[in-house]
């Protein structure tokens, strides 16, 4: 387990995604189990598609009422986002497994002094954040169904944000609808929150490996001297071997970050694209609510979840760019005056290679940076202001 400490940061996410039918079983599973799980995955997708179709029909039926359209649109967009993520996970499973194999491999799990702290920290953060995000998302769904139950118990009419082929205010149909909506929204919330943290901590692992690389660069001279005392090899030979490992590690990090971007770039782009509209429609719906109501609290939690989704991608992308930019400084901080001339030349070549920081983009257009997050929030407010002005 210690040799796969890097992989442990994503192991809980894989288990969650497999449990809810968003990710296939391991290759080591039997053929029968894999076949049954594939059927389960298709049924889950069909289940979510059914709910999405009901939302589309609902929007069509209430198209003349902006308030009712807004009640459905933000969840419809959320569902469409999840369906896209599911499809990408299915289509890119081989590439994702390649990333996971890299995280299980020796390059990302070097048994060097100081590495354990970096890797264990990100693994702990991944577990805690996944659990917290899942809990907040599921709590939002509980509040969503609690509100109509409260209205129904008071004898008030209830209207759900999906099309139903029956009167939902009749006794048995109401409870069936509440259960159905709770299962659907909880499944979507659990899946969406897990996938977002899953993708984010792929990027976080990239940032962690850059931190490890910086640590190795700054410590290479001292480690070389210590090894030379216990070995018959020369300083030049030991340094050359260690420096080659650092260069190979950097090459693997570049490959890893490029592959993450190739797999999830479109997913993040679509997330950015719809988040502005989701926040806008959610805010439009929230502003008319009683701030002391259950419905208001649930919408605030939902908005926080949506903001967290995009903030995660933007923040970690920004951290990767910053950490890779600091590589040159770490290389320069090395006491390079002690190096032989040939090794100084190698160091200069390496510094030229790392001069350009890693800059991740979504859909080949939108950079993953803190500035992008601010732009999304601003655009959401602009959409909201436009809707309010149109209403007036």
C-alpha cells in the first residue's frame, strides 16, 4: 500500500463511482461480474436520462411562465452536465486507467525522504473533501424533498419541477413522487460531486508531484554528498544519476498533466459554459424566497455546490501553473557553484525546459485560473441582471 500512496488519493473516488454505476469494475473482476456491472451502468444512465426527459417536457409545458421555467432549468442543466461526464468516463476509461497506473507506478511513489509527507497530505485532503462535498450535496437533496412534504402536510398544492403523467397532489402519488425525486436528485448530486472531486484531485496530484520535484531539486546536492560518503562512486556519477531521475520525473509530470487535460478538457469546458446559466437561474429563483424557509437554505447550499465545482478546477489549475513556475527558482536555489562544468550545462538546459510553466485550459480556450472563476461569477450576475431587467 505504501508503494501506491499517490493512487490512494483517488481510490475512494473510484469506489464511489463504481458503486453508483458511473465507472466499470477492475480488470481483475470476473467476466460475469463485469457483464452485470455494465448492465447496471446502462440502467443508471437510462434512469438519469428519464428524469432529464421529464424536465425537458416540463419546461415545454410551462414555457409561458418564466418562474416555472427557472424552477426546472437549473436542475436540467445540472443533469445534462452529469450525463456528459458519465459518457466521457465510459469513452475514456482506458486513458483514465493509464493515469491511475502512472499514480501506482514507481515514478510517482519514490521512496525518498520527505516524499511521504507530500503524498499523504494530498491523500488525506482528497478523502476529507470528497466526504464533505458528498454530505453537502446529499443534504441539499434532502431539503429539496422536505419542502414539498411540509407544503403537502399544510394542505397546500405542490408542483414538482418535472413532468408527471398523474396528479402529484393525490395521496399515494405524492409520496411516490417524493421518493422518486429524492432518489434521482441524490443520485445526480452524489455522482456529480464525486466526479468533480475525482477530476480535481487528478490535477491536485499533478501539483503535488511538482512540489515533490521542487523538493528533490533543492535537496539533490546534500543527498549526493551523503550518498558519496557511503559509496565508492564519484560525486559526478551520483549527481548525474539523481539528476536524470529528476528530469524523467518532470517529463512524466508533463505527460500526466497533458493526458488529464486531453481526457477532461471538454467536461470542464461544458461545466464552465453552463455554470453561469445555472447560477443565474438559481439566483433568479432564490431572490423571491423567504430567507427563513427550508427552500431558501436548500438553494443556498446548491449555489455553494455549483460555485465549489468551478472553483476547484480554477484554483487547482492556478496552483499547478504557480508550482511549475517556481521550478526554475528551485533549480536556481540549488548551490550550483559546487557542480562540475558539465553538470552546470545540464542544469542550464533543464532550466530552459522548465522555463515555460504548465498552463491548463478547458476546451482549448478557457484557462484554469482564479481569473476565470471571477469571470464566471461576473457573467452569472450579468445574466441575472438581464433577466430581472427583462422582467421589469
